C-alpha cells in the first residue's frame, strides 16, 4: 500500500521547481552551450554543478526532495564517454536503486530522472528540460504529507 | 652354447670322412644353380628312381659346382677303393642307362669326362687314393685341359662336398685354419694376411690385411664385418658358386677376420636373386651355431661372434660398400662419399670391414698353409689365384681359378679351349660391365691388377666375356652402358644422366645417325663421368666405351662413315638379301617371315621386300642353302 | 557522590526488548542501585503517571526513554518526562530513529487501522468495528498520524541506539552519567565508526554482484563479506557498538545502530554501497539486478523511515 | 690447421672443413647446385668437383663433401674440371632447360645448348635439396627418391598423399628450378597456407623470419612463432646455422620491460574499416574489389606487383570505380567522417590514370571534404580532368552484366544525385575507400591507462582547444588517429604538439594538479573497503596496518565517486563538500 502524491488541481501560479545535478564536463558544458546558442528552455530547473555524476550522493537527491523540489534529475556524459572513465556507470547503477526506493517512498518515478547529455547536445538538453517540466506540471506539486509536524509543546529550550 | 670341445671336432671330421667316402658306391650330383638350370633336378629324380628299380643301396648326394659349366648336368660316381669318375652333359636317358651300366660295370669310356685318383685335404690329409681304374683311358683331372692350368684355392671344395654338411667341410680340413688362428694373437692374424699379399677380390684390389688393420685400429667397442655377396655383374657367378658349393669356407674366413679385427658381429649381404645360396647359407650358419663355431665363447676361446644374413634386392650398386651399408641399415641405396671409410664409420656408424665372398674364402687356406705358400703364387704385386667366370664365344665356359699372372691367351685358349667354331677372337671384356674391352693385341697380357689397369680395364670381380668377330663392338659397349645406366642409383648427375647420354650417342652410332665428332664428344663425356662420379659404379662405368674407343675406333668410324657394322649386328646398318645363285625357292624363309617380307614362287628365286623387313634374321637362320646374305656397308 | 542519582525508565511505542536490555547488564544492576534511586519504571515499579506529574521539574537526573512516539499517550509522557528530567536519553532504535514502527509511515493512519482491524488475515470483524476513542468517561489515547522518533517530539540530550542497545553500551552510558563524564549534548553514546570496523569477515575490492539474495536463499560463507555474497548487509552504513553481533552469527546487519555522525541518511548511503557492488555496465542488466532487491525501503530504512530525509521533510518544513 | 694450396695459392684452413667451405671462405667461387649451406652436403650435382693432387695422386672429388687434408694441391678450374662441369651443365640443362640457376651456369661456362633434351614432364634435376630439407631440417620425411638411374624421381610414401606431409612448403622453397619441379599440389591434398604479408595487406607472402616492413624500427628480422617450424616441431633451426653473427636465439621470450616514465604519449593509431561488414560491395567475393590500403600496396613500386595494377583473373583494366565513405558518414557503420579518404581517393584516381592512361576512373562520393592546404586546389584540378566525379552513394557491386560484352566485369550501381539518374557502370576494378576506426583493443588500453573514450572508442583529449593532446589523466597525452581520424600532416602536428607538451612538463620537474580532490578523514574511516574498487585511477589503497583506506592525492582526479559512496561519510571532497552542496540545494530551493 504505497502512498503516492496525487495530482492536485492545477494552480495557475504554481511552477514546478526542478533540481538538476549536471556533470561538469558534459552536461554542464552542454548547458553552457545552450546558453551560448541562445536556446530557450523552461526556467523551472536549477542546475547544480558536480565534477561527475558519480559525485551525486543519493543523499543529495533526497535532500532536494526534502527541501521542496518537485523533481530531480541527474545528467552526465554518455555511457563510455565519462571524463572520469566510468563515473556515469556508477551513477546509473545507483540511480536504479534510488529510483526504486523513491517509488516505494511515494515519489512518482517521473519526478526523478537520469539522462546523458554531452557537451555538444544543447538541443537535447533543451528538449529534455522542456519535456520534463511539462511532465512535472502534469503531475502537480509534490506532496510529502506523511510525517505531519507535531508540535513540541513542552520544548524547554525554545 | 659353445660346449663343443676340440675333441668333438675330430668326431665331426670322422663323420665327414665317412660321409665323403662311404663304404658303398656313391653318386654326387652337381646341384648348384648352374646344374639345376641344366636339368640336374630331373637327373637326380631319374637316378634315385633307377637305383630303386635296380634295388641298389648306393648313396646319392648333392654337391656344388665343380666349375665346368659346359658339361652340366654333371655327376660323379665313386666306388670304395676306386677312382672318382665324372660324367657330364647328361640327359635323363643317359643317366638312367648310366646307373644300369655302372651297376653292371659296362660303362662306355667315351661317356666319362675325367677322373680323380686321390683326394688330399688342405691340411694335407689324404682322404682316398686309388690305384685301380674301373674304366680305362679316362683323362685325369689334373691333365684335363680345362683344369690343367687351374689352381683351386677359393673353389677348393666346390663340387667335392655336400654344401649342407658341416662334417664334410671339416673332413676337408675345414675350421682347422680357424683353430690355428685362435692360437695366434689377433694382430698376428692380420700380419699373416698382410704378408700373404691377398688383395680384395671384389674388384678394388685393396690389400686385405691392410684393410683389416685399419679397422682393427679404430677405437670402438662394436665393430662389424660384412661379407659382400651382392654379385651383380652380368655373366659372373664366382661368388654364387662358392656360396652354393662351400658356404662354410666363407663363415670360417669371416671368423678368422672377426678374430683378427675384434668384431663380434657379422653380416652376409646376399642378393635375394640367389635363393639357393640363401637357403644353403642359412643352413650353414645354423650348423655352425649348433656346433659351436658361432655364438658366445667359441671353442672356449673367449671369442664370440655371430653372423646375420641380410638380403639385397638386387641393385647392382649395392655392391658398392657404402651403398651396401645403407641397404643393411634400411636406407635408400645410395653410395656416399669416402672418407669416412667404412673402416672408420660404417654400419650403424661403427668401424666396419667389408670383404668380398672370394676374399673370405681365400683366408682359411692362407692361415693353414702359410702366407709364404700363398705369396709364392701369382706375380710381384698380385698374389695367389683369381676365380674368373669365363663366358662368351668360347668352347669351355665355366668358372676357372687360375694363378695371377697367367696370360689372357692361356685362359682363352688353354683353359677355355679357344673360340667356338674356330672363329676369330675379337676381344675380351674383363671386370664385368665396369671393366674394359681388350683387343687381340693384348692377348698376351698377364692377368694381374696393374697390367689390366694399364690396359684400360680392371680385374673387377672376375667376369670375363670373350667375343668373336660376330660381335659388334659398338653394340657390346652399348650393352654394358645400358646395364650400368640402368643400375646407376641415380644420385650423381654424371652417372645418371651421363651414362644415359652415352647410351644415346652409342644408339645413334648403331643406327647410323651419328657424326665423327660424336666420337670425340663421347670420349670426353666418358672421361668426365669417370672424373666426376662419386662411387665405383660411375667412375668405372664408361670403361667399356673408353676402351673400345681406344682399341676399336676403326669400327666406330666404320659405323659412322660407311654405315657398316662388320659383325652385322646393328640392325639399322644391315640388309638381308637373297643370293640368287644359292636360292632354290624352297619357301621355308617366306613361310616363317613374320612380316611377309619375302615373296617368291616355289622353286623360283625369292626376293626380300626391304621396306617390310624388320631384320629379325629368321630367314638367315632358316635357310639351309646359305642363300641369305647379310649386307652391311661394303661387306 | 553523596546524593544518589534519580533515574527514570519509560517505554513508549516499544516491544519491551529495551527493558530487558537494561537487565542484560546482569549483576551490575546492583551497582546501579548502589548509586541511584529509580523513581519511575512502569514495567518494574508501581508509580503512576500522576506521581510523575507531581514531581518537580528537572527533579529526575536521567530518564532512559525507549520506544517511538505513536500515540497521544506516548507524546504526552515524552513531554512530561522531558519536563521532569535534567537529562533525557533516547534509548533504543525506536526512540532514536523511530524504529521498525516507522515503516508504518509509508501508509496513512487510516490505512493502518483499516488493515489492522478489518483486512488483516487473522481478523474476524464482519461488522467492521474500529476502536472508539471515547466510551463513557473513558478516553483512550488516539493513534498519531505518524510514527515519530523521540527527538521529533521533544529535545533529546543523548542517544543510545540499538535494537536493543548492547549491554556494554548501556553500562558505559550509566558509568558516564554516574561519573558526570558526558559528551556534548546531542551525542550518540556509541563509537562513530561503522559495523565493518568490527566485522571480522574478509573483504575485497571488486564488484561481484549479479543478483541480490536474501538469507533464506542460501547458506552464506562464514568467512567472506556478506555483501560480496549478495546479501544486503547494512554494516557499512551502520554505526558500530554492537560488536558486530549479527554478522558474527552469519546474519546480515539490519542497521539498528543508525548512521554515523557525518551521514544524513543511512538508506541513501547504502544505495551508493549497493550501486558499487553491481557487476554490469548494461543499463538493462542493471535494472534486472536491482529488481532482485526486494522491498528496498524495508531493507534500507528498517529502523529509519521516521528519520529519513524524505519522510521527515514535513517536520522540517513545518 | 692444415696447409693446402688452392689454385697455386697457399692457405691455412681449419681442420674438418670441406674444400668448398675453405674455398668460399677464401673468396673463391666454385659452382654448386645441390649444395645448401643449411643442409648436409650431398654431392649429387657434381658441379663443385675439383682436381686434387695429394701424395702424388690426382683425383677428382666433390668439394662440398671432401675434407681438406694437409698438403692438398687443389685446382678448382683445371681444364679437365671445366670440361667435366660443362658436361654436367649440359646434362642438367637437358632436364631443366628453363631453370634460371642452370641457365646462369650455362652462360658462365659457355654451354649454349644441350644435345640430350629429355621428354620429361617435370624439370627436376634430382638435386635432393627438397628431400634433405624435409628430412634433415623439418624432420617430416614426407618425400624421398624412388627408383634408380634415369627412372629416379622424388616421390611420396607409397606414391600417395600422406599425412606425414605438413604442407610446410620448404621443399618447393629450396627447389633450385624455381619450384617448378616440386609443386605442393602434387605432394599433398592439403591446401598450402602461405604466410601472408601483413604489410602487403595479404597480397604477398612472407617467410616465418621476416622484417615487418622496410621502414621498421629497429630494422631487425623477427621470428613468427606461430608459423615457424622450429616452434612447431623443434626441428629446422636453419636460420641459426646460417646466421654468421650467431644472432638467432630461440630461447628469447617476450619480456615485460618496466620503465618509470614521467609521461606517456598514446599514439596507437587506427584500424581500417572492415569492408566485409558491407556485403553489397562484394569485398572478398570479387578479387578486383579492393580496399584503399590494398591499392596502396599494389600501386607501390616496392609492393607485391612492383607498382603494376594487375589482378589475377583480370586481363585489362578499362575502367575503375572508387567508392568514398566506406564505413564513414553512414548511419549503419560509423557516423563520423574519416577525413582523409576524399583526398586519398582523388590521389588513387590520379595514380590509375597515370599508370593506365586509357582507363576511365569514376569517383562516387557523398561530399568532397577537401579542407587542407592545397587540397581544394587538387580537387579542382581533378574536377577539370577527365575523371568522372559523381555525387552518389553506390548501392551495390554486382558481377551480373547489363551487356553481354561486359561478362566477367563488375557493374557499379549508383544514383547520380545531381542528375537524379540511376547509373550502372561496368568496371574492372573497385577501390573501397575504407574509413578509420579505433583499434580493436583501444578500449583495453583505455582501461589500462584509465583514459576516457568516445562512444566509438577514440581517446578523449582533455579539452579540444585548451588541452588538445592532454587527457584527463595527468601525464598521459594522445596524438594521431587514436584520438580521432586524421591525415598524416595533422597527426604529425598533434604528435609534435604532444611531444612539446610532455617535454615542457618534464622539464618543469614538478607536477601541478587541480585542487578538487577527495580526502579521507582517518578517524571516520571504518575500513569497509567500499571505495577502493570504485576508484578508476587506483588512487585509493587500503592501509593494512591502520585498517583504513588512503587516497593518493597525486593520482586522485577528483571525480567524487568515492565521496558519494562512502557509507560512513568519511571522505571529504575538497571544493564539493556535502555541506557545500547541501547549502547549494537549500539555496536554490529557497524562494
């Protein structure tokens, strides 16, 4: 019996917040290229530069969700092209376990994605962001309602 | 194995004497290959049958060949105390009658050929002596023309004893030489042979004692001695005769040689075309083993020796010692270069001494009768006797053993009885196919190694072929070249292709298609083959060509220039014609002519169609009126 | 020390194992009595909640609180004992991290009650009657919407994790309290290393896993690292102090000691470890291998759902 | 030492030498045919016969077998010797009238003709070299002489094919008649498997001892162990015997030489595309469909055909087609451009026209890539020539002709995309301009050196502009086609650049690296070893004494994989700490 976040009625004001972990050599450079190339893409994503997707500790992903991200994605070099030889393979393996875990924790699998974008694939980045943003818009804001706050009434040091 | 003591030899000897000269009449039939070929088998059957018919308790024995091939089939009759009488040219009827007549003592004098009045062994023991004569006026063996100039050493027992009986061999003084040798030191034995002046009888004429000495001085645990019984010369059968008539003499010779050299194993390499020789050798070796003459610790002397038989497939070149060794080892038969000589590295790469059959057979008498005795025979450089196989256009063909130094004339006319039909002597080929062809001018040449070599021929193993005026000398040379060409192992270009080239030129000459300059070329080519070939086969094979070119060049020139073959042999150069005056028109020739080349009506002179004639000569042989003329050139 | 220490023990949403763990110190309990008076221990001595309410604030020197906060009663007592105690120690994994009960946070309160009273296989409740909170004058404490670790309800001074806490840890905690030799507030009273540090098994550096297994699938080699054999052992991401008890008896670590100080989320770290073990470069094969991990949350967050980054996000966001 | 006289000159010769060896050592020439240095002397040809005078005796002996003896007076060219040799040559000439060795000798000795022409089918001179090499060296005994005299010939066991023959071909190699006399198909039912020359693209053969190619460095022959008989059977050893400086060593093993270096430049080059992957072009099916590299060898003056453009089975090359982009710019094979083929193709066309002026040459291209100094000009020149340069990819090569007169030729089917017409061109030669692919083992090397590769397997430079020869691995540089397809000028430029970069680093004597590195907090490390296998640079090692992991910061490239994976959070990533990233996450999500 898994609790998933449910689609809520679309609030016109609401815009999804997406956190992207981009590797420095390929995807971040691809994002740079997208910028230089003046490509338009939805502004909902915020990129965090990591040296390699292998640096992305699953904790970061959880942290992003916990801090209110509606979706998280990881983008690195294509398999085989890793600047650090095989960092992206490690990411790929971790991603699968993390995705399964997140699913069980009630986060829709579309909210957590992995993609490979090379330094030259600005266009691919644009397409990815566009599709992801619209897909999250469809899902609506993330709902993590389970552990509702319980007031610490007798808190002494407050 | 060798539990035989010297005393036992005496027993064997007594048995042998008893068997040689029994107390009842005995018939000995010459049953060597030559005798068998002449029909001795039937004669034996007939005699045995007739003895049975007449219920006569005579002894019948088989002997080797006494040497006079012309007289085969041949047998002797000997009654105790009487002389030994030989009867030759037997037929079955004659044999049948002979038994009857002998039993009735009514033998015709003309029927017998020669007689022997006594038998003294090589160790001077008289086996029998007879004063009585059963049939009068039979020529004595010693005075018989064929034997008169002969001196039998190697052939001493051939025809006298049963080759299957070691006892008879011993009775004739066999193995006494070996026993004597055992009492000598090995180097004394070698020294003894050296002093005798015995030279290799296989053809090379290398001093035997020296050969033994070389081998004995090699430092090796294992040494081999080999008896070369691969007699390949066409028309020569000296070795076969000894193998078939007196095999133990070879075994004894080898024993003495082995003792001197220090060898413990020997081989007799005999060609498989000598089945009878192989059979008799096998029996002889077996007997020698059974009686302790072969094996370990022979006659308690501490000396061990055994003999293996090896069979050759009959390649002529196997007579060459390195090729022979290759054959025994099972390798392809090719001579190899010497040095190293077999005495240094021979069979299985061990020091090996190879001697020819006749050489080995000469050894026991030398040991027994002394080297002085032997060296007193022959010439300064060539001592002793030599066996020759005397064949060809001669009256008395056969094996003859004559002292070295005898002239060719003596051999041809005294021993051989002259040319058949009193035709003109033309040439004599000595030394087999590798030898030379000597003309009449050399007929007084003494027969020894050096003289023959000087004349361009060789002693060889002892083949002697006498040819008369009916033999074309070019054709003769061609015949020998054809033989050696065929027998060349094929290794050396010079011998293989050179001899073939010689043959081709000779063929052209006999076909009248040649030019004079071919003769110079032929001579040069022949010399080059001699110079450039490796083994004895190649270096001697051109000899027939070279000697005939030297002595009969005119005949070659006649073939080329006049297209004339004086002997009327070369078919391309002859025509058959009918002498009109002589032809009676009997039609005999016309009927037999295979090509129907002769036409003519009965009682009319016939005519030969030259285009159809294949020159087979049937007409010539058929015509009883001497009406056929063979024409060649101007003759 | 002239005056005896005043100690209190309480069990909230607890299995009772922690109470037994205290007794696991065996004869040393006598030493405890020598230096301390136990003023409250529902499982052992008959002192009513009202007696506690009557106590002066901070009159209890140390309260060992085990069990998570699942009901209103648990929360009330937590608050009460916090007020009355100078030092509050979260005792046991439930109290520290929410514990096994925390897995209930994957479902809503209503779903849990429905399952417990209506649909579970052992239930025969055709009328679908659920417990009533009020019956006449009796008030039964309600179940809270979620399960909480103690520090998600009240301030906690020290943590003594373990399911149950190892006797040695309990004794050294008591010693520390007795001697007043305590670390800074908020500390975990256990070494800041992982189980691997104590684990005697052979470890290698290569990736080897083509399939994840569970303990009933096979008999693991007793000398080799369990992870290398495909068993999910939480040891690498779990604080030591347990003397590697489970791995010593050929059972994989379940992670009851929680993460080390530097780690924010035990399960997340374990995901990295497992990812490093998978022996494949092919995304499809990786998916297949990952699919052999049965119940990832139940495995990786056995004791820690309540305190996991995701599930406590609501708490933080307030 | 023995003292002998050869041709009136005295010599001291080592004992045990043959006369021939002695004469050869003294620089005297004696003709031989059946003699081979590698084989035991046999004395069959008799050509080496010399005149020897010893102890007053004159004899004639084959010098290849006769050993020198003290006091020998030898004449190698006496009249009788020369006469004999002439006769021998004449006799040999009769057997093998066309054998070069014999014709040479005949010329030398003035033998003009032979009077004994044989009517043999074969031309064997029965020298026995083939037999001796088979027996003595190969140890097989697959052939032997049979018969005797003029009937003698080389034959097989029982005159039938036999498994004893290993089809090594030594017999035909040694045949002095140029292998006319010893033909392998008469000796074995096995098909001889010649050793194909790698350098000549398999178009020529090479021996088992060979120098890989004329420019090889070092220029030293090597033994091909897989094909060397000695390494199969332990026999042969001919090369050892004939090598005068005694340089052959069979014991030599491949050895691993370890060198500590300051930098590595990877210049492993490329593999040509294998056209068998595109069966529509009939490579391997039609002998006259060849690759550009094969054409390179065929058109080379030092190649197997000495520069003549000839093929077995093709009588005349009337026209040729050159197909561009075979294995390049193709969705089915490689998408990238191999860069050098266009110019190579134009050069090939030019070469064909040069060597076969009457031929027609067709180029089928997709686009002409002529970027390079003088390239475009060359292309323009070719455009103006009568070479037909057709834009269109060839669909297939077929041997089914359109017209009966083209039977036996190939037909190129293509579309001329400029005209929009389907072309069917009969040709006699098709050259496939094969593209450049990474070496088959490029990834293995990448694994060893920890180099990142492109998807295809080309090595990645660190930065295309800022660090074009460097790689992410400090100290490892790349140059040439292993990085990406390049022609020679570009490869040379990159190679020199790499050399310069390496030198500048080595000259500096110290190593500068980026500061973003992982670091282990010793107190927090529990020694679980999870991180060790993860590091692609082997920078993490386990300290057995302290029972904790250690990171070599010189090796660490700062990828952070270990940091993310450390289950006890004991690894800190300088520049990318968890705290920093957390703060970033928190920051970006704060509205």
